[in-house]
């Protein structure tokens, strides 16, 4: 698959999407962003407003007219628009159905009808594996038993994408990401810790027992993998794990955030409401992906989990300082 022609990025004003847009624009590709701004921000793509090769459409993937307008003459669709908060499904059981499964179906259906848009790049997740018994977990691990509605919805999307590829001549690259961190992020453990400590610098509430241990990847590595895997993919429907080669636990992340904020004598208080010391219902406690498939093709992350977490903490703090 080749990275060429006009590109659509759904969710392109969001965290990962806006970083992807930056790289695509710097490579000289015409880019259309479709974003409903529920999680995205115009500030994330402000540098490109008015550029002849950039178009921002404020609209929704669930709206066929919005999709059709955004997809016009595009060759590649990077579909990032989705509910990105795993915890949300515990209180709103339809959010992942609508924003992930139905929205992805709408994108696929419009691609099926399109004369030009035949290549899809999709952001999936490590949570499709559920609580894997093999760690690091390879792409061919199974059976896949997600324990969150978010993970289930992404797995459903993967299956639907595969079917559209084989039935209607599309091609797709699916990325199962570890936890992506970095500037412009507005959710996740680092964001939560920073805001809790801003409100109370002497005490930090930690969801779960703090021993949850997962892989973290800086957003710059994430975008690099995005484009690398697209150009190296050989199958009509290709799946890649993308993450770092190590993991870090929540207690360590808390210590990094405290240190980067210049705080001392912070008391950690653990809120263990979920069986097994998880942070919330559907939380996969231990995650590390086997990325040997991507490594064999020539890609590897530049940052490990600790480096990614520390860099992301500094970037978020710098952003917050600028806004205050």
C-alpha cells in the first residue's frame, strides 16, 4: 500500500489525529479532517487553517452527508474518530456501539460507494486481547476475549473491516495500539494524575491497587508506526501490534508525575473498588504487546514506556502552563 493522494482523517482534530495531520501536511499531502469536536479541538489543527492543502469539516461520521463531502476525491481514509475512553462504557453501554461500531460501518459503507477511497487505516486497541495468557501478546493470539465494551467494539470493527475488504475490494491496515501518550492528550492516567494533584498537591487518589502494568508509547512513535506499517503492508487486511517493548506500573507513573510537578511528601491513596485491583470495570490489568512483526519490517519505537510517560507528563504540564 502506498501513501499518496488526498487523505481523509476522521477525528483529525483530536489527540492522535492532529499529530498525524501534522506529519501528513509536512509531507505535502492534501488532507481533509472530519471531526465533530466532541473530543477534538480546533486549536490542535489551527496551524493548518487557511493552508491550500488543508480542509476542516466539522461534522460526524454517523452523518452520511458529512462523510460523503469529506471523502470526496480521497484515496486513503485514516479512521480515528471513536469513543476513546474505555471507562465510559460502564455507565453508557451504547456509546461504543454508536461511536465505534456504527461510525466505522458508515465509513466502510461510504468507502464501498466511493470511486477513489479504497484504503483504510484503522486505530484498534490492545484491549481486543482481553486478559491474555501470553505476554508479550502476538497478533495471532486467540481466542480474543475483550473484557470491556470498548475492546469488544474495536474487535467488532476489525471483523467488519476484514469482511468489507474481502467482499468489496477494499484494503486495510489495522493497528492494535498500546497506551498512547503525549501532548494534546486530554484523558488517561497522566492527565488524571496531573489534575488531581493540581487540585490537591498533598494527596493523590489512585484507581486500583497501583500495580496495573502496561505498555506506553509516545504519540510521535505512534504516528511513525502508522505511516511505516501502511507502506509495508502486504495483505489486503493487515493487523499490526504497536507499542513499546516494556511496561510500567501505575505507581511508577504516579511518582514520575509527582516528580515532574516538583511536589514532595504526596500521600498515595488507593481506591480499590473493582475485583483484582483493577482501576475500573473492564480495565485490563497487565498488557504488553509483541511487536516483532513490525520490527521485522524495520520499525521500532524510539522511546520506551518510562521515557514516553515522562515526556508526555512534561508536554502536558507545558501545555497547561501556557493555557493558564
